[in-house]
């Protein structure tokens, strides 16, 4: 039996005792453990006790969870307390996501052949559309992903997509807002380039949409990231130029996929003033035909 990493008893928000199973994964912030008596949920325990603000965020997220959020994201369902109910928050429970692999396994044809051997263009388009749907649910719920990157997007063999690392999201509850303090520059919009810290930076759904456009590009054009030449040129002009200059070096890219990426930038608000992630879903679905 695995020794419990926290010397104190662990309980959920209702005071129910938790028994940890095997460690499933470890990151810089915390580790994820199976539960000995529940196969559909896992526990994330922080390496260091979260501060008061982060603890309050976890408690709030558990209360804000909805059927739509829990269906597509590893959204916190309960804070984990050390000692007893109401004790220090040391982690949280979340739905277990099984059978999914990181989205970057689809970017390279070689890696895609290993991890998703039957994935063709239709699969990639489905995955891109499902990513857009996942973003839309987060936004419709009043939240923002903030730290958009291919590491917090996982894909199943049927092209369904789920989001992980949700405790880093920008979360809103009434007039209270908890910020997303991190970000991967490759998926951040131009106004955030050069930032040394994201603390206190208010993210918007449109900022997420830029990252979504990059992910659509990486999925459909099999390239690491969009290349924008001419740093002095206006961003929107560079986006248009990038659409015409980016080509896949490993396989032929259908014109429809290039068109789709252009539209993903249009809906991200850097060409069109009114961002609507639903437009990305519409365009991607159109490519699949009736």
C-alpha cells in the first residue's frame, strides 16, 4: 500500500475520509493520485500548501462545477483538507480522464502514426472542432483558460477533447475573480509578448481564442507554430501573410485546412472585431461535409 504523502488524514469538503492509491503523475506544482475506493475520480495534492487565495479559488471552483464543465474538463469537484473538514486545503478531487493523450501527439506525422495510427484529416478536423467546443464551454461558464497550450489539451481515439490543469484557469464567481498567473508565450496574443509576469493580468475569451487559433494551426498544418515575418508590420497584416506563407514540410496540406486556419485567426478577433469561437466550430464542421 502506498504511503500517504501527507502525514495528516485527508478528507473531502464533506469530511469523508480519502484513501490514496498509486501516484499517477507528478508535475512541478503537485502530484495526482488514484483513489483506493473510487475509480472515476483522482486526487491532486500540492507539493506545498497553497496560499489563502489559491485555497479559496479551489473551494470556489468546486462550487462552480457544472455538468458541462465536468464532462470535458478535469474540473475540481471538492477541495481536499488536511486533518478534518475545514482544515487547510492541500489539494482537490477531480474527474479521472483516461484514454486521452496530449494534443501534441497529433502535430507531427511521425508521432501521430505512433500514437494515433488511424488519424486522417477528418480526425484532425474533428479534434480541432472539439477543442473549440471545449473552449466555448469554459467561456460560456464565465471563465478563461488563460494559459492556453498543447499541454493542457488531451485527445481520445474518437477525437474527443478534454482540458486538464484547470486550477490555473482564470475563474470568476460573482464579483470575485481569481487570475491565471502563468502563460506559454507561443500561445499568447501579441499584447502579452514580452510580459515577465501574468500576475494580476485580466484575460479575456478573445485572448484564449488566439491560443486556439495556434492550436488549430498546429493540428491541421503539421508545423510547430505559425511563423510571422516582419515584426514591424501590423499584427493583422502579418497574420494574413502567415496564412499565405506557412506550408507543411512533411506532408501536403489541403487548401481547406489552410482556409480553416485563416478563419481561426479571423474568429480570434485579430482580423474580425467580434470574436466568436462558435464560428471556428462552424468552419471546421463545414470541412467535414454533411
